[in-house]
C-alpha cells in the first residue's frame, strides 16, 4: 500500500526522502512523488509514474532544494496509475501539499461541493479533496485548517501536509492507516513504518487513531483530533537494523528472506522453549490472567492471505495437541458476519505487518463483543500489536519482499509453541511436551538441510517454466501448504495459474483438469495420510499428469511414480509444514525469475493491505 515519508531539519530533505521512498518500495506502488519547501518559500514538486529510479532521474535534472519536504509511493485505489494521480496533491494555488495513505470514502460528495465553490481539481484521486478542504479552511494556521477539514472527512487516512503559508512545520494525522514520527537531533522524520527511518534516529512515536501531530525542526506536539487536547506519547525503540534492509548478496529480498528461515526460527523460539521440562514460555502472554487463559473454550484465528494458511496449520496443531476447538476466519469475511463470540473465546489476529485492514477491523469487532484479543505479529509496534490485549511477536525481522516467506515459517513455529503452551496448561503430558520442544529446537538445522536442495529446485523450475497451470496438493498438516504453494506461485510468477487443493478433494473436481500439460505438485511426507496421497498420485499418473513430489528423505519408492522428487528431512508430522513450505517458496522465486517477473515487487500487489 501507499508509503509516506517526511523530513524537517537542517539537511536537504530530498536526500532522506529519496532513501525512505526506496525503503518503502516493498509496500507496493505504481508511482511516486515529492514536494520540498525551501528557505525562499518556494514549494517545488516532482512526480513520476513507475519505479523510484524514474523519480530519481528527474531529480538529477530538477533539483528539489530545501530542508522540509514530504514524499509518497502510491498504490492506486481511486484513479488509474498516472503522474496526475501521483501524490503529493495540492490545492488550487499549489500552496498546500498533501500525501495520503488510505481511502476518503465520502470524497465524491466533498469534491462536488468544492467544485461548486470554485476549486479546480487536477486528479481523479480521493486524496486531492483534502488539499482543497484545507485551502477552504486555511486562515494562517495549518493544523487548524487540517482539523477543520478532518471533521468533514469519512474514511481511513495517514496524512502529511505542508504549506508555504505556514512554512516551519509538517502536520500529520492518523485514522486506520499507520504513521510513525521519528525524533532526531535538530531534525525530525515521519514515515509509514519504521523501516524507512532505521539508521536516521533511534526513537519513534507511533501515532494512534484520532491523533494529529505538529512537527517542527526541533519539537513536536500531538493533539486529539476530537477535542484538541494535548496527548503525551511514549517513545519506542526502532526494531529494524539497517543491515536487515539489505539483500546481503542475494539477487532478491525474497531469496534472502527464504534463506534466513533457520535464523528466523532461532529468533522466534529464543528463550521460549525449555525442552528438559517440555515447556514453552511466552512472556507476551504472561501479562494475562492465567485463570482466564486456562478457561478459554474456543479460539478463532483471524488472518488474510499467507497468514491465514499459517493459521490453518495452527488450527490443526492446537486442536490435536491442546484439545481446544479452533476456527480459522478470513479477516475480510469475519468483519461482515455475525460471529458468535463470548468471554471464553480468544481471538488471535495473525499478521506479519500488523496493519492488514480486514484483520484489524475483525479484531475490533471481536473486542466489542467481549472476546479476549491476542496477536501473532511480526512488526513491533504495529497497530495490531498495540490493539490486542497480549500476544506473541514473531521476531522474524523486517520482511521486505512483497511475498511473505520467512514470516510464514515463523508464524507456523509460533503456533507450534502455542500448542505446547496451551497443551501443557491443559492435558499434554511432560513426555509429549519434551518431544515437541526438542524437535522444534532441531528445526533450524533441518531447514538448513532443505535449503541445500536450492540448485535442484532451480533446475526443476527451469524445466517446468513452460507450463502455465499447476495443481498443488497436500493433506492434513500439508493441505494449507498446498494452498500456500499455489498462492506464492501466482503472486511471484504471475503469468502462471495455480490452485491448492486438499488431496481428498481431488476427485470432487480438479481431476478433470489433469493431462500432460497440467503438472501437479504433491506434498507427501511419510505421515499418517501418506497412503491416501499416494492414491492421488496414481490417479494423476493414470491421466499422464507430471508430478513433482516433496517427500521424506529415505523414501525411494516415490521415485517410481514422481517425475521429480525434492526431499525434506524426517520430523514430527505437525512440524512437516515448516519444512515443506521452503521448497515451494524457492520454486516460486525461481519460476518467477524464469518468467522475468519482478519477484520482490510483483505487479498489482502491495505488501500490507491497509485498505479494504
Ligand atoms: O501483513 P499480513 O500478514 O497481515 O498480510 C496478509 C496478506 O496480505 C499477505 O500474507 C499476502 O497474502 C502476501 N502477499 C502473501 O505472500
């Protein structure tokens, strides 16, 4: 989704702004722009369609001098991608410039009204109404004008506004879209997330909904949009390291992040498992009344996309090992249903970014209905992490590639931890607790083994890149992995159509598609449903379908039926998805590369979907 950056201080604003835009690229965008105010009170701006380097090229020809500026990467919602629709947007006289992430739902009515009052619009965006509304209410003070404008606006926004008629400040506001302020020395920064600011200063302030900030070179003030009262905010440490934001020799962030999986598991489990006692310690849940936790009768996992597949794995784990009924709900569906929730229901929002609009809205709905709200979130300080009563951080580090990989591995790992945590509170034996925690401890080494198949997977991708349709099949713990494998292939190698199915469902429809041009990817570890999956493979072979199998090391018979086999080490059935996901993630990257796709920033996709 759109990315926002802003700078006010002693240095050239454009240097930081350009760097921040590059760091925000991962959020997904189709155009970019920047506006800078200089000491002579000139407000200059540049916009470009396409990648940030297009904007950078323009900046070489037309310099944007000045120590105060705002910038934006746009992911089109209202109005097609074009320079005219790129941000910043301005008022009629180009005195006021605005960047915005979110959707102004009532923009049409506002726009009609403003046009009647004589305002001239230059874009098709919802955002432009804000610039004209501020112009309409401006009497020399930018924050007062913005406050008046916001009283009329419905929808979601993270906003940053500058004006040459009130030149020594950036005014920001937030409702349902993320925004952070970063405090430096004689300079201050704003951005959509802290990854854009890491390395520039150490402390951030997370703006909450309903707050407006006035940021000057050496000070800041936060007030309530509702009543103008001053709000004291906590300063938090920035979680990201600049080194985390580099590719470390990999061609793509996605590859780097897949290869980080062993480290990610170490970080997600560090200090959390006590194998000799068969226990899991989750500090984030200790703040809760333990009796309330013990009395949970039902868990609802809310997530979108890849996080929802991790949640499905979590459902199987928690039901089998902790004996608590679990349901997985898509945030986009749950928020519009009439869910049955009570105080013995725990809602766990699962989200890498912690900003997914549908997941967040579902969480709020569940809280209103009295559920205990928890989160499994990667981005520290994100909205979901702040809106939940307690939770577990993934500690997977910044995930820059749009396609989620290492966060998915971490989410499944955290679910394995949770099933032992809840299991041991309930009826799980010491022996079982020990078995699972000991095996979780081995996972980083087992993933290292899987990653050694990298070259083989690259070759398989080369061989199969001529096909345009794929069916992914798995059963029980690996059914969600079939879904994930298909989603990842569609995302990253976007000329290919893929579907993920539960093996048992094959005869209920998808088998009709199978022929020599429709390869099937079977996830078939040596587990409790191995024979069932074998029958599915026989059915595909009988129809001349090509088969790639992900199987357990040592399984020789699989070579008699599958055209290609990728081996994963043996582990507990519940943990096989953590291993089987890795070859599928690698397969997607290499297929995307074969097809010349933009692997890290696939077309049309945004990293975090912060609007509906
Ligand atoms: O940040 P979240 O985990 O809440 O994001 C959820 C989905 O938008 C995300 O997993 C999406 O499906 C990814 N592009 C998958 O690679």
